[in-house]
C-alpha cells in the first residue's frame, strides 16, 4: 500500500519561497526560487499557481522517477533542481500576460507501508 500526503505532520518538512512578488515584462524570463527541507531522500515536489480569477492550476510534479507537466506549459516552464542544495526553482521563459498568477512550490512525501 502506498500513501501520499502533502500535509504529513509526523515528519519535519518545510518549503521556503523567496521573492514573493515579482514584476516581469512580457517576453522576459523569470526564475521563482524554492528551497525545501525534509528527511526524505526523494520528496514529491510540485509547482502550482492561482490565477487572478482564483482558478487553481497544477504546473508540474517531480520526484526521482516521475515527471508530470501540465499541457499549458508548452516548453516555456522548466525546473532547476539541485538535490544537494535542496532547491527546486521554476523558470518561466518568454513570460506572457497569461502567466500572471500567484505561484506556489509544495512538497509531499510518499510512504510505503509494508504489511506484517
């Protein structure tokens, strides 16, 4: 059985984002910085956004063996992931007005329970 819970509270986990608000001209690139702290060697890492109309949009997910991207990212969104430094930065190339949103980095953990 595999359980996945991004709000797992029995382990210490923390995600920190810098630059909470950035103004970027259309056509420019921007990096959104995220670092994380966890005891897990392979955390589930996510980026998502909430648009001005309050709609939630999943952007991407990564772990050591899975890559899931939303269809809309069209190759303009990429990740700079450094496991040693525990960083998971989102880079948006050629920013458009459609990219206006509040962006969130998130982390979860998958725990495998072995029946006894």
